[in-house]
């Protein structure tokens, strides 16, 4: 079964010796057959090497390969320059040399059976299952053109040109015909998914380019299989016996093989999705289904002699959405890790055995002209093919493929283990020069993987970055540069995605209406909708209308009621089953093509002027939010989505929502008065500047209204049931907490557009809502009121924490007087202690500010108690300190 | 999502928009399509809410500011020409743009100067033609993670302003802003390929 298993016990043993350093004594004991039946008596310990040999050797190989990976990564320098695949090949060569030296027989080679049945499927399944679908289908046309036409072109031109040169006599005397050359051309033509991924993962090219090369390497399998089979049978038939009918059959078989393979994949994906819908009570074997059914799709199409790679690719592509939604979070994690592990191990083994297989003098037949010309032809024709096809494509494509992209496309046409396995499969009796083909293929594979793999990274960087000068980017450049990145990605989102079209709309409609209903659990459908609401659609409108509703009803309590909590109280903690897998892509949904941005990928070189500067730069470097292009990985075989991104997204998301709510509230308040909120606001601001003695500005009638609301809110909120768990609540609290913000930013900018005096003076006006929300937050947990009081109590005595408390969470002081007047009375929950405060707070806003300016520690000192008490959120959910303080910070 | 690409509706004033923004016919059609897709209730204009619905913008630190940039002077709606005009800043600079520079015509929207100016007005909230230290601080707050303390931020803001500030008024004017970025390839960094 395992072709790489040893052929005889002694050989396996030698291997064991070479690899694991097993005790030599043990080896001596176990001469062939030695362990068995030598002595009649009962053996306490028997050494049965032959018994465990095969699996043992396999396990040892895997161990060696894995250890080698650890070894490679010990040196960061090496791995950052040399792709892992190249290192593995070299390692394989060394190990092969050792084995050969010990044995003089190439015992371990990469056999087609092992490769196609056990090593390739996990890799392709992984590729399909984690395929960025939208991107893939968005570029499907281009991918198909490259995969089909490009591969045929490569095969034909390479084969024919080699034949032409052969006719000229440059290669000397070979037993070879036109069909042999075409056969060779067809197996060497295909870009290899394993090699391409291994190299491209380390070269960070833009997503469109990546998906084109990646997709091409996966989809060209059908073409390769057909061409290979056709020419092999032609060779077997003999050149003279090939008729036109056979050629037509060949073309027909292409459609059967490719479409059939795809269909098998889709059918199995359907099955898989359906099965996972009903695994609620067998969670533990859920992940198994994913692997088994996908593997069955591969085997089935292999059985029907269809394209197995297409089958398993499409199985992965089609099932991912439903499976991810159906299986539990733990299962999803298991699937992800297992899949990555399998794929990564398989890849490691493939490259290592490519190296090992090369150490076998019996397969080497050297023909300089043939080898070199093959190398030249595949590179040249690949480039020509790419240019021609791109020229054609660019007439229809939205996102043009620039010359640089074409270089990368041409240069990224790596050949790999598929070609090797195919060439080994050849029948030596029919193809007379099999060995020449094998050795040439090995050379080609090594050349592309090692040489091109090594050079593509510098090439891409060199092409993209005209590094005119090495200088340290100044602070301004760093900051604004990053800002530009954000601006760019925002504009991309606004200007829409590529290939947004009718078909996609129709499909998503069909999916929502039928497929999802059949294939997804009901709970999953719901939770998917919920996530859609928040992350994809970002249904702020809903949220806002809820708040508005709350105001109308005079209560925010219903926001927390279970029936509606999916709108407002969203769980922002990562939730891998659906969120993790889909969020990054969901967020991507609106995303259009992204420009190459190699510059930002590059480490920014710095020469540090002085220590302080270094700190500043470092802080910026480290904590500036990263723009999307940089941190969203498309697909990686070796890495899982880092959680950092989500944290960042959550952080920004919270801020954004809070600010939007603020500005929403403020515009709403403004609208009550006047449609032209902005103008009013400006006038108001101007007036306030002139006459700061008017406590309530121009909005005298708002306070009573607001106060009334507060009271209601407090009443309603205080007797609600126990809050659900706090992780769940965090979103809601934040949302509510955002109401607590002093909504000084009436400005249409919706931002913290207020200047300092405004902040101080407008607070009276906004005091009530602030207090309201503070109060609203209180009943989240019954103890909180008590806790809130504590830091406040000493406020009159010690000025430092008091103003902090005040401006942070409530700023109620100036609001007190009007609150009392209408007789509404302060809210029962927070009333008493707030009443005690006015004297302290009313002292002077200016004094407070002066004071806070002086104290450097102030911001931290004042926000901690407030925030912690406010909601007792888990630390991860705390609002960003400065974000919360934005308006208060005086200048 | 009843967006039909088939009825590639007539764009009102298509030609004049094209002249002003330099977009190709195809891009304009596509953007119009996008515009209508964003316009949820077929109002014929976009409100802030329409743009805020774009999920990815909520996790963009500058998302809301960029949304605001579509609504100059506090207006509540943006029509298609206005929408395209903003996007035109991000059209890649092409050779013909620089060649066929008509001195009489106004500078194209995608010139380096205009690209920078677009960025500048995202910072300059009070429209006084200067990025004050306070405004710089606000942008920094948006763009830097929560781990950085307020003190550090203020420090960074100070340094950033100082670095660019040449006339010593404690704020960055547009000229100074341009100057501080003169080494940067703004044309490339502020262009989107799909906006041709």
C-alpha cells in the first residue's frame, strides 16, 4: 500500500537505524525471521520488527519530515529567504543519499499510488474547503481560461517544439516519436497546486493574482488527466492507428472528465452538508464526516475515471458554507486543525520524497539538450501563453492584469509532484524513453521549485518597489501612509466589488430560499442571519430604530429582552464555528480587488535618532491599526486565522458603533428642534462661546423630556430579570454605554469634531442623556449601583478622582438644577448619591480641566474605576480608554 | 438585492460627469450600478445610513470620516455626481492625464494635489485649513490600538505636528502637509485600480 514502505525487513531496519538511531543491538537480534519461533519457550520480550515494519517506517518518515520542519524554523533567516519546499527537497536529497549509501537500492520513492491516493487528497481538500469562494467565482472565467487553454497551449507548444528540435538532430538518437513528445508535454504542462501553494504562500501577492494562479493549478487537473490519458493511449495504439474519431473522443472525454468530476464533487458536497445537519447528537464524530465524505468523492471520481482533483476541490468549495454553519464550534476547530495538519504533513512528505526519489542512478538518463530545452520551452511558452491570454482577458476584465501581474503569473508556473507522479506512472514498455522523461521531469520540478521558488520573492519585491532610497519614514509619512491605506480600503468598499452581478444575486437568492433551508440547521440559519445582521449588513438602522423605539416607549429595557437581543446585544467574542470562518470573508464580501501593496509588507527600515523617537516610532509601528490588505490572509495551508485581526476589528467596530450612536442621538436631538441641525449647532456653539454663563444653551426644553425618560428607564430597567452571561452582554453594554457618552459631537462630521470649550459647555445639555444611560447600564447587574457609589463618595474630599468620575460616566452635576425643576425627580436607582454631588461638581468645570491638565496620570486614574464599575465587563470588552475619553480630553 | 445589471440605466449628465471625473464609460456604469445598489429605498440619493450599512466600513478606523467626506458642509444626501466626484480622487493617474493637461481646465480630481487634499480634509475637521494638534490627536486615537496610553498618544501627536510644522504655529497647514509627504508615492498609494 505504501510505496515508500521498505521492500524487505533488513532495509527497513537500516532505515530505522539511519533515522531513529535505534539500538544497534536490537537490529542484530532481528535478522530476517529471527524473532519468530527460534526458541520454543515463552519469550518474555520478543522483538518483532517484521510485524510492525511498514507502519513503523511510515511513522518514522513522517516524524523525520516534521522534525525537519522544526529544524528549518529554528533559523528564521533561512526560512525567510528559502521556501520550505526547496529546503525539504534538499533534505530529501540528503536523506536519499544516506539511504542509498547504506543500501544501494532506492527503497523509498514517491510512488504514484501513494501520492494520488493518500498525499494529494488532503492538500486539495484543504484548498477547496478554505477556498475564498467569492473571489474564486469572481475570477472563474479567467481561471478557467488559464487552466484549460493555457494548459493545452503549454502542452502543445512544449511537445511540438521539442519534437521540432529532435527532428533537427540536436538531441541525438532517441527512440521517440511525436506522440511521445506530446505525452511528455502534456504531463509537464500543468502547473502544480502543491508547489504553487507552497511558494505563493510565502510571496504575498495580491488576492486576485493569487486566486488566479491557485485556481488554475487546481482546475487544470482535468486537462492534464485528459491529455495524459489521450496521449498515453495514442502512444499505446501507435501513431499510425490514431484516427480522427479518437481525437474527437479525446475532446469529448475532456468535457466528461471535467464536468463529471465537478458533478461528483457537488453531489458529495450536498450529501456532506445534509449529513452534518443531523449530527447534533454525535458531535464527536462530526469532523470525521467531513473527511470521509470528501475522500469518498475523490475515490468515486477516480473510480469513474473522472477528474478526482476537481471532485474533491468542488466538494470542499460547495460544502464549506453549510458544514461550517452546521457543525459545532469545537468540531469546526477540529476540522480546521486536522485539515491543515494533514495538508501540511502531506506537503512536507511530498517534497521530501521528491528529493529522496531523485537519488536513484537507475532512473537517470541525461540528455543535455532535451533537459535544457525543456526548461527553456516551458518557461518561454508559459510566458507567451500568459501574455496572449491576458491580452485577451484584459479586454473583458474589470481589474486589469498589469504587466507585473503577468510576470508573476508566468514565473509562478511551478511544476511539481503531480508531473512527477504522472511520469513515473508511464509504462516503460510503451514509452521507450521513460527514464529520460523521468529525469527531465525531476530536473524541471527541482528547477522550478528551488530556483524559481527562491527567486520569485525578490523578483516580486523588486518589480513592485522602486527602492530609490533607504531612509527612515518620518512620523508624518508613517501615520499618513497608514491613513491612506485605510482610506483606500474604505473607498474600495464603497465603490463596490468586482464582478458583482446578476448571477451572484440570483444564486444567493436561490441559496437563501432553498439550499440553506435544506442543508443548514435551523439554529444555524438563525445564527447566520444574526451574524449577517451585525457584521455583513451591519444593520445599524435596526439598532437605531430600536433605540428610537426605546425613547418613544421611554424604556431601553426591551433592547435586552431575548427576542431582540440578536440585533443589539451581539456576542463579539470570537466564535469560530461561524464567525471566525466566515467573518473575515463576510467582511470581505463587499471588498473589491486590492492593489498590490508590497511596500507596507516590507519591514520599514529605521535608523533611530534618539531613544524617545524610537519609542514613538515603535509605538506607532506596533499599534497602528493594520489596513486590510496587510492582515487578511486569503488562504494559508500552514496558518490559521490569527485572532489579532478579529480583536482589531472588534475594537474598531465598537468605536464606530459608539460614535455612530452618539452622532445619531445628537442629530436626533437637533432634529427635534430644527431640521437644520448643523446650523443650529454652529450657532449654538458660537453663542456659547460668547456667553458661557447660560447653563443650558439654547435647548431648554430638552432636559425635562430627557429627564422624564430617564426616570422611566430606570424604573423599567431596574426590575428586569437577571442578565444573561456577560460575554453575551458585552456588546449590548457597550452599545448602551455609548449612550453614556457625552454627545458633544453634534457636528455633522459625526466625529469628535468638538473643540474643547464646546465640550465643557455643552455638557449641561447632554447631561441628562448621559445620566440616563449610566443609569441604564446600572441595572445590568444589581451590585453595580453600589459599586458606582464607592468611587464617587470621596469625591468632594479628594478632587482628583471626583472630576474624573464625573466627566467620565455621568457628568450629572450641571444637569441637576433642571432635573429638579420639572419635578420629575432624579431616577430612583442613582438618585441619592447623585444629589449629594452637585456642590462638588458644580464648583467649576474650568478648574477641573485645569487640574486634569496638570496631572499626567489622570486619564488612567479616572477611567479605571469608572469603567470597571460601569459594567464590569470582561477586560477584552472594555472600551478603548482614549476612545471613551475623546470628548472630555481638554486641550 | 434587486440590482439588475441588464437595465444599465441612463446616467443623467453622464457625459459631463465623465468629463469632470475622467472615468471611463464602463466604470461610470459600474459605479452607477453600485450607487443604486447602495441606495436601499431607491431615493435617488445616498444618505449616511446607506453608506454606514457597508459592513467593512465599521471596522475601518477611518470609515466614518470617509463617509462624512461624501457629505460636504453637513448636507444629508449625496447624489450620483457627488458620489462619483469623491471617488474620482482615487482614479489612477494615467499618462494621458498629465499629457493632455489643458491649462484652462481645472486640475483633474485625481491629481496628486487633490488626492492629498482629500486626505487633508479628513483630518481638518473644522475646515480652517490647518490640522491642529487636537485634530491630529483625534486621528491618532482612531488609528492606534487601545494599548497605547493617552500620554503616549499626546506625545506622538506633538511630535508629528512638530515634525511637519515649519512656520511654528503649532498646526499643519496644507502646504506643510504636502511637504511632509513629498517623498511618498501618493499617486500610487491613493489610487484604486478598478477605478479607471
